[in-house]
């Protein structure tokens, strides 16, 4: 594995997010490193629990990720807790990641409608914005159609979205396993309905090719997806739905089970890990990322 500073194809002008994700996978594999400056991690790293500590932490993770993985995922809540100074720190972390050619998924988990959700998309997906990332996570529980403006903005700028469908936290099961009562998705679970809506959006995207779509879903690695009404033997036949997969590593998901967990979706799975590598500390972080990236690559062949 070479440790160049950029991902071939990741910054092609006019490319869709799906195309850039495919380039990242081809160049650096499917591992995504989380940037989660928990207070306890900052302490273990010998940093202050402050915006300055979070900035040092985040920029160090980016530096260790370059050339070893193609994707990073900052959890913005850990920066937001420091207020304005935390957002300044996050902006600097994101600037480093963009300069390095990494794909950045902003784990923002916003969920709103109308002009409010449009403003979130403007903040995170507009080229040149201080908080610009390549994709964001969104909560679709006011209806996937309520996210139409972020969908439009993402398509316009070659950005991506990941909609929560089946998440690893047990509290979510009551909602995500509930059955839709009416409409075109009647009889499906909420999780399956979100997945179907996303597959339809990708199929209808005039800019997409036959590879990855630019809208994905979040499906936790610690779940039995059949319990959420999701048949992993059935993937979209023409355009793959990307899957952001939290839960590997510290939360108990085993990378050796990638194919058995995700079935036909495994090719498009972003293997997201945070604490399992971040807890190795600043001196061992780069080696931990490289080791884990190699393990994930071995599973995918």
C-alpha cells in the first residue's frame, strides 16, 4: 500500500459522489476512520478537553489516515459541544481532509423539512462553505420526501447523503421495525421503506451510471437485517446503494462477517470504525489504521 496524499478520481470535477466513492474504494479500500474526540479519548491522548484539544486530535487523525484509507467521518457533536470555538476547530480539520483528497462524511444526523433542512444542506454540501464535506447523514423520519432539497443540492454539487435506515442502537428498533400503514410502501418496515426510497432515488438520478448511487443508507453492523424487513439477497440490479456501516470494532461487529451481514450490499459497504483505532493513541494510530485497512481489504479480496 502506497501512502500518497490523494485519491485518484476523488476530486474529478463534475463527478458524482458515487463515482468518487468508487474511486476511494479502488484506491484505498472500504475502511472509514471516524473522528470522534470524546472527552475520555482526549484525556488518553494527553490533550485538554477543549476546542484546541479536539482540533489537535482531529488533525492528527486526518494526518494518520492519509494514504491509508480514503474516507474519514467526523462526528460533529464532539466539536459542537465547544460552541463557536469547536466549529472553528472542525473547519480546520475539514480543511486538512479536503487538502489531502480524502472523502469526508459529516456525521451530522440532521432531520428537518422545508427551508430549515435546505439550510443544513447549504451549510454542509455547498462548495466553498467553511463546513463543506462530501456527504452527510440525515434522519428521514419526517418522510424521505421532506429531504428533497438536500437531495437536489447534493446532486447539483456532486455530493452524497446517507439516510438512517436501521441503526445499531437498540432503542431505534421500535420505530425502524414498525410497519408502514399506508401509501406506496404500505406493509414494509420503516427501515425497508427508507431503503426502497433511496434505491428509487438512485435509479432515477439522471447523472448516475451503473455503479454506486450518490444516496446511501445507514445499516448497523451489529444487526440482523432480516429483523428490519431487509432481504440482503436483493440489491438494486443496476445501481448499487452505498451503505454506511457503523458498529464494527468496539461495538462488536466482526469484519469477517461482512458478507453474511450485508449480502449483496457488501460491495458498497463503508466499514466505519472509530474507538477501535482511535483508542490506540497518537503514537500507534497510523499503524492501527493501516493494520485495520489491510484486514478489511483481505475480507473483500
